[in-house]
């Protein structure tokens, strides 16, 4: 199962697109997902903690993200969570990644004009 | 938790939009999701069973689905699964519904031009 | 992704265990999952619709379910949703199945004494 | 939706149980979840990256975890992902937490004797 997760959030960076040495297209962006809690005492919804992820996509999905997704937009991301940690020159680093299986604009927040471009096969 | 599910599938009907007596906008459509299995013997992916759902959306999400989603498109649907059964005049009926929290076009299959229209709050 | 779902519910039948002609052990049981909604007007949680599933398990998981899970217990089920429909002699039938990847007792409701029995590989 | 995730993994620490100043029982433990990938070239499953989480539970669930779950056991955890980062005296820290809604032993790996102890309500 590999820690599959669905996250609804906002795109917090420009899209970075690239090609691997093997010729596979890639795209990545920062995704923020802010917790919403119902405050029963005051009877309102309030913001909680924000989870930050780096979303990585490959092939057709990467290409369509590159020409469709912009900083500030609301999206749905489905993929596998990958939490990594490493040490370099005495400092510790970590990354919270989602290797995307699917990405789409969240139609709760706007409308979208969709144009089919690929057969969608891997 | 209420049986939250994320489904990637294809829109198999036109969108039906309406307004409840209380004035809430609604949209619904049929969603098909076909299982993909890796056939190790032949080293290829093959189609399996198709799950059929009726997706129901409300308020802002309903409005944006109505003007964005078309029959035949590939979408991501996040929502709560609701399986219902009832009897009417000696016959048994059932329905497999998803009450949608979020819907978006699946960018594995195409590109989308997104325009923000709402504040997105419920 | 194939419609992966996590359901928390109650075991509504005895466990049925069997062996396929090919020698694979199987177990199955009925699972009910009742929606809980927060009624803001009365400030209480109330029961909603109940989803009914037939859970099917294979191999090691089937064997351990057979000797661990009893009717009436609360469980967590992770697996792939499979909605099937067919016609037989003019009547229509349907089934809502979950092909289980993992099953466990829900420790919200009780304690459990766990004994490792298998290597867990498929 | 708040980043709900289902993780199957192994308990990598003893259980730490405590009581908040307000009198709420809590339990926490470290959870490791190792990615399994199918290596098509060699036709075998291989281990990939391990995700590490701190699982936190409250009330009845905390109590039952405290008397049921042991280091080294295989479990299913359902809950809300919470990724936090903070700075203290010039150093950066991070935590990958899951606030658990449900925890159970993974019956793929062993059998369990379950005893109901609570009404399960929050």
C-alpha cells in the first residue's frame, strides 16, 4: 500500500519542470495543506497547523502539470508519501515528499476548462 | 471517518444540476472506475472490474462542476461512500453514492485552464 | 490505485473460511459501517446510514482472521472496493465487496493480545 | 479532510503513556513503514525507503494501546498526518506525527485475542 495519501491544498511555489538523464519528464512544486478544525465553543471553523510537501510528478502527468498548474491555485493531490532524512556536513535535513499518481484543480474553488492531450497510459 | 474514499475514474453521464427546496445548488453524475491489474505472466496491465458510483456535490462545488465537467472526462473524486438499499413494490434497489468533498480533472490525461470563482468556504 | 478504502466497522456475521481448488485459504465476513454525524443544532453525535460490505481475505490474513475475529467485534479493514452487479433468471443482484489487504481489531473499543504466527509475506 | 492517512507498519519503540494536566490519557509510539516495490527486472519485491512517524492517541484508544501494543509488532494506524517544524537556539527541528483515530494489530502477521473493554465513544 505504501502510505497512499490524498491531500487538498494550495500550490505554494512556481512549477519546476525538468527531464531526467534517461529522458523522463518531471515536474515538482510545494504544496501547503492547512488543517481546519471546528471550534465548538465559538461555533466557527478555524485554521490549524499547515503541512508542507514537495510534490513530484513524472511523464504525462508532469507535462500537464507544467502547462496547467500555477502558484496560488487550489489542487487535489493523490500519491505516495515519502519522508526522508539525511545528514550532510554535520547538519540534518529532511524532506516530506508526495510522489503523485494524480493531480487536479479543486473545483470547490473555481472552474476549469479541460482539454484531453494524452492517452494517459504510463 | 465515515468511509472516505478517493476514486480516479471517467465521467459516464451528462451533469445533472438542480436546486433543493431550501435553495442549495446540487450537481450529480455517474462515475466509472476500472480496476487495472498487472498481469505478470504476460507482463502487461489489463482491465478488471468497473465500479460504478453516483457522485453528488453541493453548493460551490456543485456550481463549478456544472460549468467545468463533461461526459467522458477523467476526474479525481474525494468523498464519503454511501451504499444504500431499499425495497419498493416488491423489488429491491441499491445505490452506490459518493458525497463529494472535492472533484478535479485528472491531469494525467489532459491539461486544464483553472479560473478561481469562489472563496471556497462552505 | 484501484479504489483503496479504509473502513472502521463491526463484524456482522460469523467468519466463513474455505480453501480454493488451487489450495489458497480464504476467509470472509459481513462488515457494517455506520455513519456518525455531528448534529450542531442539538450538539450531539447521531447515527446515519450503514454501509454493508462483504470482506474477503486470502492466505495468511485469511487464516489469522479465522482464528481471531468474532461476530460483534469492532475492526479496521483496509482494502480494494469492488462493486459488482449481475443478472440471473431475470433478477438483478449486486455485491459490495472489499478485497482486504489488512484487517485488525479496533483498539478504540477493547484490548488485544497479539501473537505473531507468520512471516507476513504473500 | 485534514490529510487522513492509513499506514501499515511496525512499532519501533516501547509505548509511552501519560496523562495531560486536564486528565486525558495519552499514548505514543514510533512507527516505521517500509516501502515495498516490485522489481520487474528480477521479478521480486524489494524494500525501499522507510517512513518514520510518531503516533499519538488519546482517551480509550490510548488506554487500550498501552495494554495491548508492544515494540516489534505489526499494526494498522488510521489518523491525521501532522508535519511540524520549529527552530530552537539556532537549530531546526521537525516532527512527523499521526494523531490516531484507530489502531489495530495487522492480522496479516499474527493472531489476536480481543476483549471489549469500553463503549468506544469519545
